[in-house]
C-alpha cells in the first residue's frame, strides 16, 4: 500500500496517520510504502511527544530509503521541456532567448526547487495563457505569473499601482527620487530575503521604470513605442492585458490589427475600419481610433506590407481629419493629439519608399485628399525638416522640388474646398488658414474669411476655431492646470480685431453656439480687454487676480 504526500498534511494529521499505521500495519502479505519529507515528519512527531520524533519514526519505518535530491540542471530541463510544449508556435517577435535567460536565472529559477513547483507553474500557465495567447510577450507573461503564484502579495501591489511600474522613467508623478525609492522599498522588504535580490532584478527587467529607482538607468518616453510593439508588460497600453487576462474594453488586440490589415486590401475597406474605430469609446473616454493609430505605428516596419503602404497613405490623407476627435486631444502634458499620430504614421510609411516613389505617393495623395488639417500639419513638418536640413541638421524626407509640388497641390485642394462650403467646419481650421495665408496668393485667405464673417454665425464659428486649451504645471504641484485660451492676436492675419471685437461683445443668444462656444467667445473678449490695457494675454500671470 502506497501512502504519498504525507508531509503535505498538517502536523496533527501527520501524527494521527502514523499512530494509525503503527496500530494497524501488521497484516499478512501487506507492506506500506510511505513517501514523505523526513524533516517535516520528524518535526510534526516531535511536537506531540516527549521522545524524539526521529526515534518514534525509526520504530515504525523498518527500511528507510532516501531519494537522491534532483540536480538543478535536470530540474531546469524538465521545466523547459514543459514550457516548450506550452508555448509551441509562439512568434519570434514575442520571445527573445537572451531576455528569457536573464529573467529566468535572475528571478524565476530560485522558485523552482522541486518537481512540484514545475507542476504548479505549468498548470497555472496552461490555464491563464490560453486567454491572452498572441497578445502578450511570453517572457514577461511567465515572469509576472511566477510573481502571482509564488509572491501573491507583491502581485497584488503591482496590480493596484500600475502607474508606478508601467511606463517610462520621465513619468514619475512629480515625486522625488528618494520618495520613489522609499515607496518601492516598502513592498520589496516583504519579499523573502533569500529571493529578494533576484526578484528585484527580474522586476527591473519587466518594468524598466524601476531602473531609475534602484540604479542610474533611465528610459524616456520614446521607449514606449518599442515596448508596445513587443507587447511588453511595461507598456501602459499592454499592462492591463497581463493583469486582467483579457483585452480591455476598447483595446486593440492582435485580432483587431489583423482585421484592419485585412481591410486594407482595399481603400474602402480601410476607410470603413478607421471610421468604425471613431465610434467606439474606451473606458477612459478616448476613442478606439486613438489606440488603433498607436498600434498601427508599431506595424510600420514589418506588419504593413509594401503593397499596402500606398493604400494607407492615400486613405489617411482622405479621412485623417475624421480621426481628429476632441476626446483624444492632448490628454496630459506628455500626450500628443491624433493629428500628430496620423501625420507620424504617414511620414514613417513614406520613409519606407525611395525618394521618387515617396514624392509621388505624397503629392498624389494630397491631390486626391480631403483631410486638410492632416495635410497642413504633414506638409508643414516636411518643409520645416527641409529647412533644418539646409542648415546641416538631419536628412530631409523629401526634396525642395517635391515640397513645392506638395505645397501647391495643398493650396489647390484648399481653394476647391473653400468654394464647396465645407471648409468652415474643418476641425483644424486655424492651422489650415495659417498655411493658406503663408503658401497661397496674397490676401486670398483674408478674402475668404471676410465672406465667412459677414454673418454673426460665421464670425462666431471662425473665431471659436482658434480656441485652445493650454496646460501648465507649477513647481510643487502634483497635477497640471488646463486653461481655455483665445488670444485675438491669433486671428489678426485674417481680420481687423478692433472691428470684430465689438460684434463679438454684443453678439446675442440667437447665434447657436452651445456652452463651449459661449465660453470661447467670452475668453476672446477677456483677452481683447487685456490687450487694450497694454497687457500680454500670453504672460504666465496674465489671468492672476490682483
């Protein structure tokens, strides 16, 4: 008769079991094979006896046999074989063998002491990985699951404080270095001392932000693009997938990206996919289009095929302005708007082609485009890059001749749009008008504005299109302040502000503006008054109460 796992019982149950075996074991042709950890059994038997537990055990066990301890190499090989089977078929993009070796030997290996540890880990991974297969980095997933399994309190701490682990080193919430060190030391002190050093090293690899806490390593915001592309847990966008074992509502998973790339086989398909993303709201209030643009940036170098580059460029220059949603605008001092996401995506796609092809893609895309705000930002950035290149700074993406053609086609497109009556509703009207004023014929932008502001409704829409929400953060503040701004100087290239200011001041409630529009016109009047008092509305203290 085999009696296994005796050492997994409570001390009281161990004592009772041996008492029963001692009392009833003497049966003809019956032998008992007892499997247990000797040290634990001796300790349990000693707790309830005046004599030594070892002596008591020797009276029961007639033929002791010590199994040899398994060597570390065999233990590791057994684990690796099980993991190979579990993660078979994993994309090489989601597994780096060098990274795995560092994470394993620094943080995971100390927890794998007996075959039972392998069973616990592999059985856990077999259940949890199925829910997020292809959506996580395998090394990071095994690492965080080891923490969840063997250090549940640390796992709970990470889950409850995502911003203190995921993200880049510059995003530290305004806390000083010593405060951060104290904060992270508080949970690390609860890790058993024999594995503490290895756990710290492993978590620094999983969450590079911790490198600025315990060493001089620092990772800026530009690293987040790479982390998100590699589905790393340290990416704020990917972090929830690991902790929830599911794609968050409104999130972008591998299936979503595959669907978009499939849709991009035709221009109409890609347009529909992008427009559909604008109609879905995520829990944080942003649109799915914002997250989709971020993830498409990850695919520029490999996921988007050469044949699809032209389709993406053409479509983005057609529907780019439809993706410029207010809820996605500059959510924080370090954030960028969707217009920058779209322009960056087009820029990097053009960069994949040689100079002649990229110029043709750009200029033809502008000629057939509709996204005036997107095009204005993109062409303006390309021309600035060209100017810096002329001064010996960097290598411009397009030539001077290409820039001239792009600028001319933008103005031609703008003239057509201005006659169709849709220009006034453009979400980036102010930027478009500035470029028209700079690149078009002298006075033509001003003449268009004169026609628009002939009515109070047209004047209100024109002025409100220049409103901005600016951010600032004082020393010692944990969060920044946001303020509505509308400096009359901003519209001065197009109108006489002394003429339109009284009209705005006396504008009645008959003009359908809504609360936002009323607030914007009130801000215009307030800043116009400051100008007339000889004050600068752009001064940091212009709106301080005296």
